[in-house]
C-alpha cells in the first residue's frame, strides 16, 4: 500500500463561494437509493441466516418510475396511475439446490422503505414492482454458487474493481445547514412534523462570503391543503421558521435569504387561487407527476451534493456489502477521515484507489490530505488501525448506516 500525505488541504469553507444541495428522503433519486439499499440489506440478512454468508448481488441499478395523479381542486386529488419500481441488477437466486424467495424479499424491502418514506401513499394499491434482475455472468458460479468455495471473498475480501473512493470530515457549516433545512420538517429520523407537507424536499444553498441564499422546494399534500390561503400562510410560516433555524446555526453575522417554493410568486394574480402551478401532490413526491429516480444520481454517502468537493461516481446503495469498493471502502474512508479529523482537530480528506483482485483493505494507493502538519508515524498508526477493522459489513447490514435518513450523518 502506497500512503501519501499532504498538509495543505483547502476545503469549501475556505472559499468565498460554496454551493451545496440536498435531495430529500422523498426525492425519486433518494427513494431509488433507499430501495436498492433495503433490498441488499434484507437479502444479505436472509443469506447470513440461511447459509452463513452473503451471496453475490448488486442491485444498484434500481429505478423508480413515476405514476400519475389527478388534482381536482384544493383539498381534492387522487392517484390514477401506479408508481413502478424496476428492480434491476444481478443477484444469486439460489445456494446449491436451495432457492431464495427473491420476489418476497423485493416486495418486503420496497414496501417497507416506501411506507416509511411516503406515508401518504397507498402502498398496497399504487405500487407496481417490475423484476428485471438476472444471474448472468461469464463465471457460471458467480451468481449461482453451489458451495462456500464459490464465494472466494468469504475468506479473503478483495476489491471487486479498479476504483477510487473519497471520504472527508468534518462537514462545513453550509453542508451542515443543508441537512438542517430538511431536518426542520421532521422529529428525529423519520417522523414528519406537518401532515400537510410531503417528503420530496429539495434544498439548495449558495454561500457568497457571509451571505447565504437558501432555496427550498417543499411539496404540499393536496388532500391536506384546503385552500390557497392555507398554502400561502404555511409557506410564509415555513420561510420564517427556516430563517430562524439558519440564523441559530450560523450566527447573526451572516445575511440570510430564504426562498420557499419560489415558483408560486411568478403566478399571475388572476390565477393565484387556482391550484394549477403549485407544488402539490398526493404521495409527497414528484413521482406523482411521472418523475423518475435512479440509484446514484443524488446525494453522496453523507447525504448531500457538495459541488465544491472532490468526488467520484461510485454509488454505495444496493452494492455488495462484503467486497464492493464503492460501498465498503467508501465507508472505510469516511470513517478514516472522521477519525483523523477528530483526533487531530483538523480538516481531513481520504482518497483510496484499489486495483481489482487486490486485498480490499489494503488499497494500492491511499492519499490523506489534511489541513495542518501531523506526525507521520502517528498518522500512519491511525490509518493502519482503521484498516485493520473487519466490522464494516456488519455495520452496513445490521445498523443500516447507508439507508437515506433526514439529518443524515452516519
């Protein structure tokens, strides 16, 4: 393993300009991430219980395809076409002659995740599951194992791919605020504060020196929104409440501009009381309008889209939790960056590059960028101690650390 260190790390908060985005738990892309991850978790638990090992699977190509609603007026709308969930990827359907009930695992995972995330949606009536998963491979035993010997990573975890992952810590104040903006709408991890608010909440923050432009798209549930007056009053209430959250987080020395559902201000006066054009839906997500979501198109593992951070295209959700670089080693570098930052009170960025078939926890190159000089021997010790851990798969499966959550910092 080649370890490189650099003590001149600059982070987005050092810049005069910073942009951070967050796709809320009900956003189609985040829903796809969550469904893929929940399928992987449930499948892995089943395999561990029945066979003592996680069988090969990668369901990281899940797509959530929108349905359709019909809005009649304020307080009156209904779903008329179902939301479709396309399960796509490769997964082992059996171990030897023991078949795995994939259909039941898929249905349970999808229904559980959507019920938690979109409580207004009638899961039993308006969800259609399309299974396009396969067990195709050039290796006939890779997704059709007969014995444990067909799972080489069982005794020696190795990198499945030549790939790069990036971790960092701590979050900048802007990144933290982005999470807090969505978090305002919830009590704890998942319980909504307001029945009339949906869950496809989009947050965009642009910091220009000490001025913050904060824009949110906040869906209203049509059947819980009786009138234009109600909508207008609640938008104004939410705007001022979020301003207080931001001010408390940042301090009085910052200028804060808040925009909630900005599009409604452009509606012509004669059309203001008509529901057409307002951000309203039935389920709480833009899936109601035919929007679609795909794994990996939204937030990173920390739950945000930080435009000024170094990143890779690796998406963790739905990937194999035993050997997939983009998942397992992604959690490792996140943890390593956090351990370094906390121990040495600094900014830390960790970039790991693996070569396919190399030992997973001995990446070919490891680059550690930090914001101040640290004793190299001490730094190497914390690196090796973190890489020696072998509880990553357990944390991913048992603790569900990568499932999308509000205020998400695992």
